[in-house]
């Protein structure tokens, strides 16, 4: 998702439809958060997506589901505190365990 978003940003012929979809789609599912290779640009874009959707800065109510194999400490080790604080403060956290 983030690679596609950044490729769109640097494309000369892009209409930014992918980035607009990420911000405005009614339900966004982010699967396996924490498996991507992060850099400052990807972090900035991920933060923008999460923050825009949480604060309804897109002018509509949007929902986001995030799955990850990381525990809270793993999230803090991988992402900036500003981003993880949004996860902890604004999302319901459900833990699934295998028996």
C-alpha cells in the first residue's frame, strides 16, 4: 500500500486517485502492519492516512481495521510514538491467541 502510494506521488501522470481512496474509502483494512520496510517518507504517509481518517479531516466518517502480529512493545519499537498513540488511544485492541 505505501509503496503504491509513494509511486503515485512521484508519477507525472498520476491523478492521485489511490491516495484519495485511502483517505476517503468507508472502510480501509490494513493487513499485517509491521511487515513493511519503513522509511521516513512511508512513516509520514502512514501517519497522514491514520490521522486524516481518525479526525474525519476528509469530510466523512471512515473506519479502519488494522491487523498486526506485533504486540504493543513491537509497535513502539517499529513506529513513532505519535502513530502508536493513535492506535492505542483510538482503536479497540483485540488479541487472538492460538491454542
